[in-house]
C-alpha cells in the first residue's frame, strides 16, 4: 500500500479516535441525571467523572514513554481497546460503583489515546504541516464540547443512557482498524527495552494522591482534615521519590534532562497556567449564567458554544500561523487575549446582558485556540522522534494538572468571597423580613449562617424559586445575586492573574520557531514518513 494512501487512512483513524475520546468527556454529563435516577448513588455520582480524570491524567506521561519504546501503533490500538472495554463495561453497569470502576478503566484508554494522536501527527507530517493538522485536532476538541451535550441529550431522550457508552464501540473498532492499517510497517523504536518500573509506581502514587487530595479536599473532607493532609503528604513523598528514581534510572519514564531544554520547561509552565485558567472559566461560567443572569441550564450550555466555536477557529488559524512566528510570540499573544477575556468577564455583574457575556467569553475562546496547538508543536520541534512521544504527552499532562489545581484554587477563592459577601450583604437583609425568624423560612436563615454558599442553590433550582413567595423574592434575590456576582468577580480576576503569568513564562522560550523542513531534518534527522513513526 502506498505511503500517501496509508497516511489518508491513518488520518481518518486519528480524527475518529480524537473526536470520540474528547466527546466522551462531554456527552456523559448530559446523561448523568438519568444514570443517577436508575442506579441511585447520588452521594458518589461525582466519582463517575473523577475516576476518569484520575486515571486518564496519570497514565498520559507513562503512555507517551511507552510509545517511544514500543512504537505508536501498538500503544494507540491498546488504548482504543481499553477504552472500548471500559465503554462496554460502563454500558453494562448495574450499580454506581460498577460504573465508577468502569469509567476508571475507560480513562486509562483515553489517557493513552489523547497524546498519541498528536504524537503521530508529529511523526507523519513535516514541521511546516504539523501546525495545520494539530490545529484541526484542537478544533475537534472544541467541536466535541459543542455537540457532546446535544448528542447525549438525544440519546437519553430517544433510547437508554447506556448507549452513551455503547456508541464508542463501533467507532472505536473503525478507528482501531484504520490506525492499525495506517501504521503498518512501523519500526519498533527500541530493541533493548528497559522499563522504569520504579518510576511508574512512584509517579502513579504521587499523581493519584495529589489529584485525590485536590478532588476531595473542601468537598468530602475539610482541607485541614487528616484525610486530606495524608493524601498531600503521600503525594509529596512519592513525587520526591519519583525525582530521585528518575535521576538514576537507565531509561526514565520522564527524564529530568528534558527540563534542561528551555522550550520544554517554558511551554509546560504555559500549558499548566493555561489549563488553570481555561478549566476554571468553564467550571464557573455556568454558575454566573444560571445564578446571576437567570438563564436556563440549556441556554447556559448554548451560551458556551460561541466560546468553543471561537477556539475552533483560532486553533485552525493558529496552527497555520505558528509556522511563520516564533513560538513565544504566538503563545504570548494567545495568553494576552485570554487575560483580556478574563478581565472582561471580571466586569460582569447583575446588570450584564447575556449578549455581553457571550462577547466576553468569545474573546477568551480566541486566546485559547491560539495557545493549544502551539504547545504541542513547540516541544515536538525541539526534540528528536525518539523522544516525541514523551514530550508530547508531557504537554497534556501538565495542562491536566493545571486544570485540576485551577478548579480547586478558584473554588477556594469563590467560597471565601461568597461567605464574606453573604454575611455582610445578604443575611442582614433577610433578617429584617417580617416573620423570618420564626416563620416557615426560618430554616433558610439558619442555613445562611451555617452554610452561606449553599444558598446559591436557590438561584440554580427553578423548584426552589417557585417555593418562595414573589414578594420575598424581590427582597432576597437582589442581594443574593449580587453576592454571587461579586464573588465571581474575584474568581475571574485571579484567573486573569494566573494567565498573565503565562505571558511572562512564554517569553522565556527564546527565539525558537519551526525551522525549515530541510534544515530541521539535517539537524535532528527527522523523516516525516510512516516507516519512521
């Protein structure tokens, strides 16, 4: 089979795999109310998402290294196989615990697949063409975020929620076959295999402990509880052990020498900070739209579409632009636009219109699209093919860690300011309502003093709103919405500050840019053909 024909087949498989792996992360959320209704387990349903996040994030750097050792084809097909198995078991689950375990397995497959697609693009295309295709890959991520909730809702309304998972199986089979055929003839990267088992174990324990601490802290256990502190202490101990192990390992999972490269270090700092801000925005925007502006959950989801559409456009455009600019220029430009977007979002208040909010988040999306493809392209351009898998995976790993930390820290900011604003602006107003101290809503006042943030659930629940008399709503809702808006003001300001630091970090990359194809091949012996993937 000719190389060009195999490449076309491979691209189809990569696009299918990338789209459905990213789609799975958005399609499941729509089906969760029906899942909880059938399987019960409302108290642990958040673990359906958390389990996937834990396993997919942890396995990314390991998968990247193993792809450098054993080759891309075997790892990608293995990832698809695990993903399909996890999907089948998720669809068969008859308890919430079984679904959580199956989602964890699915996350292992997803964590292998996501960085592998970007790695293979770097293998089969010369530097001048990588930007375009990796921009398209980034756009697919945005597209999945747009259509995922709609597809999930349609499946749940017209069939069973189990097809949310079953749909991955036929598409996965098609992707596996096309990738297997497209990468036929791939040479094994290394003959003498030395696997860094100590590095794998210490990395898994360290990262899982960190992510668990960030996920459980402040939600299931207080930040100062022994459970949370034990998880963080375990994470610190094992991550230090990981560093010590990697310094002496014959073939380390994540070699510390990679951080000696200025581009690699600076790019991953930028990716970490970008993930911090991006996922923080995605998490808190619906809270503003539904709680402050009072739009429905469906309308809130539709309001997010322009942001993802803007990200898709600049992701494709940025993939082409990066071939002409220095990496630091495009990253600094993208992070600057994101900072402007966050600043605009910080000005939103109870009087902001929905159209103004859409404009603000579109600006944010434009910046995100410029940054995402550039991160991968930059590290791939300064390392040889023998390390392309691990460095590509590293960009996604650090971005995922940043997103988890961002959601946690911005959540702490939100809780701090909301408690302060509710106690100073809302509770005094409510206490003056006649009969509030002993009437049917006395419990609400007690809750306001014990758990002020819990009052925001009133704004998010149409049923709770209907239970409050219209006259009381006119007194209660303005200060409640104002407290929420003022709290989110600081959330978006902190996100702006974090992303602004990313602008500075991007300037540390230096003058690196995509070299001319002939020059780069001469320097690092890159061969953009399938046989050297």
